């Protein structure tokens, strides 16, 4: 899996970097308009019209019990049942997002399920803390793009060549990060810290974005499937090589694991918003070179290289 030139199959735009960097809580609407199960569909009509909404969560005593959309309202009106309670028309099967999970998981769920909105809950208390729509995501992305625009206009990033100016046969700067397995609250911290350091070193924006995305996917694999490991970045003139090492269960079929959508993540991990099966394919797409050595029962050594 090697490309000696520029990787033309994947160009990481700033928007692609942002969906990995931002959390759901940074994009969600915090002031949530809700209805009670006993409210009528006519009550719902007035609420949706007043607040210009296309749907809303249904709560009882502060607990999330369902979600009702404008489509449900239209069906009730067509059938002449506007006086019926919301609980007769709401969907009790609620798919939610956690406030602290990466925004990329929300984007994947919108694409996979086609929903118009997701209630957002706190991971610890399970309390409703917000609601997220596609419009919320777009607004959040535009806001952060605008914040960064002025800085990027003033400071044009250039590949740092100070390593090349040092006299040695081979000059390498190493950055090492420990990753704790099954700690989803800290998941992504290593790759985020690496990204900030790459920017300080003057690595080009596109290279830094691809490294960040690939590092995040590698880090999540360690968090999900192992008791822990390390992320090691070796920075040289013209390239950055990142190695993800763990002593986990290993990968029985590497070729199968590289296929988009394939995942061995258990259901409880998927319920947390992780394990979508895009980790290794995304790493391959972001990198110029990928080397993967994995032995069942011994662990995995994954190295990817991005030319800068």
C-alpha cells in the first residue's frame, strides 16, 4: 500500500478535519423545545409553527421517551386525528448521540439512517442536553471555518525545513503518546495533541489534516479493542511516520479488516457511537504508505506515512 507521489485519492479539506476535531456538544442546539406525551397533535402543530421546528423530542418528567416529527404531524392531520395525544404518533425507538462524541460519528449516523435530528444526551447521566440537526452541523462548521480564516490569511503555513538544516546523516523528531484502552472520554486526545504539535512545527495544512484523521482512527482502534497502547510520530524532512502499537487480540484477517464497513466492535461500543468500521480504510485513504503487522493473541503494529 504505497504511493511514491502525492496521494491523489484523498485530499483532506479543512471541513473533513473539523468533523474529527469537533464534538457534538459544540454543534448541538442546547435550548431544546420538547412536548409531553399527553400534548395533542394540535398542540404540537402550534409549537412547531411558533418555533419553526421540523420535529422535537418527547419528554415525561424530564426523561426522554420518544421523538415526533413534522411528518408525524402531517399524517395525523390527513387522518383527522389532530386531537389525539402525541404518544399515539411519536416514535418510541430513540436513537441518540452523546454530547462528548466526535462530530464525525453524528455525520455517519445522519448518512446511515436518514434522520432529520438526533436528541443529544449526557454520557454519564443520560439526561437530555441538546438536539442536533444537519443545519446545526453546517452552522458549526461555517463558524469554525470563519474563526480560522483570518489566522490562515495572516500566517501562511509552509512545510518546516528546519530539520533539514541540521547536520546529520538522518534527523528525526519523535513524539510519543500513551493511549488508555476503553477510556472513551479521553479518546482522541493523543491525535488532537499531535495535530497541535504538527502545526507548531510548520507541517503543511493538508498533510497535518491527513495525519490527524489517520491518527484518530488508529487511536480509536486501540481504545476500542485493546487494554492500551502507544501512538508514536517520527517527523523527518519531507515525511511524518506514525506508528500505533498495542498488545491487543490482533487482527485475524487483515484484508477483510481493510474493507469499508467491516467491524468487530461489540454492540455496546457501537451504542457509544464508535466502531463504524471505517478505521483502517480511512487510514489507508489518508496515507502515502501503510504497513500493518498483526498477530492473533500478540497485538498489532500499524505504521502509516504521510509525505509533507
